[in-house]
């Protein structure tokens, strides 16, 4: 497994991390049994993954509890978690930030959070207050690094003026490249690491989704759930374009000697400024396959060829 430093001041992390968003709560499809999710996480650890990403809102805190179970006895495995705005989470005021961290530590069964992140922006609280509270957690030894998720350039710059932003977690994949032109250069110049979520485009880049795939009504990928990613990935007219891109990538993966999802994951951490990709699965076999992507090397010619195929999505 390849390792990269998270920004200028963070730890060395595996280029593939485990995303625990399905743990303890419904993401899409039936809820996986807790035992299966824990097995998937331990498989990731055994495969060289040294960090797991979770959040207080995943499963109403149950995800953090299951992560705590999975990492018990693995002190070298880092935990990255997040605090969310009210009413979904603990809140971004000073009290909420500290309270959220303390509750997460209790659920995780740890004394320190390796990376604590703001899950998404909150317009009701001045970001300076929130970020000062986050910095206070570092000063008090409850948190080692602090980062943000789903933040734009302006908010990142305002945080950076208060205290260094160790990481950004954006939605980024072959089929959703918006952050690459704007946020990646900013983070690279600031020494802010980037860990991408959604690197497999919520299933599209696994190759398992076809034009005949029907998503259940309670799956946001079927539409009508107010999830913004639907319009850019799964909406009629868009999904056909994306599936065409996926088909064009299959020969590249075959030539390189990897699976389609492995190619998609490797492409992410080969982008300038990108530190790692978050890949989660309820299936231990898929977790092992995803982890093996961490040893794939893509040449400059490979990347140029892939980018040519991705032009419809990038545009």
C-alpha cells in the first residue's frame, strides 16, 4: 500500500482509506449487519489501510461505535471523524464543537481523535468561532489534526487565517472533477491534504451499474430525494453519458491489469494535491479489492489517456 503525507503537517496515511458511512445506518439498500461491517473494516486494516473515516451523524453515532470495535487492538490505525451543524449534529458553536468531540471519543473508545473535521458548512455560525474551537481541541490534546469537508475556497481561506487547515474532504471522482481546478491548487499551496469521498461515483465506476439498473424508491440514486449528486451523476441524459465514459475505461483497466474500480481509485490519488481516497463497502471481498488499488502505479501516458476519455465529464 502506497503512503502519502496528509498535507504539510499531518501523518503519513495509506492512499486508500475505509469509509464507514454505511456502518450502523442505511446508506442505500438494506442495512448490513453490524458483524459484516466490522469484518469489512478489519479486512481493510489487514490489507494495509491505516485510517477509517466516519462521522457523528452516520447511523446516529452507531458508525463510530462500530469503528471503535473494529480498531480495538489496532492502535496504529487512525480514526478520522466529523462534527455536523445542528440539528443534524452537535453544532458549530464553541460548545457544540467540544461536546461533539467528547461524545465521539466516548463512542470510539479512544483518548484522541486523529483527524476531526467539519462535516459541511453552517451559515448560521461565523466560521472563525467554529475554527477557533477546533484549534482549541488540538491545543488541549483531544484532537491531533483538524480539517473541513464540502467547504469552498472562501471558507477554507477564512479558516486558514485562524489556524492551519490540515485537510479537505471534497466529493471527487473521475465523473465529478469540480474541485480539481479550484480547490486542489489552493490546498496544494497551503499544505492542506485532500482525501476524496465518492471516488467510485456512488457505484457508477464499479462497472456494476448499467442502463437497465433500477434503484429502489428509498435509494437516493433513484431521484426525488434532494441529493445534489443525483443531477450530476444519475439524472436521465447524464447517466447515459457517464456509463459511456465507464465503458471507455474498461480497456484501459484491462491493459493495466486491474479492475475498473481499482483504476478509478488509483486515478484519484495520482492527481496533484490528492492524498487519498475514501472507499467503503459492506463486502469484505470488495474491501480487499479496493485496498489493492493502493499499490497501482499509473504512468504519465496512462493519465493522459484517461484524461482524454474523461473530457465529457470534466467539461
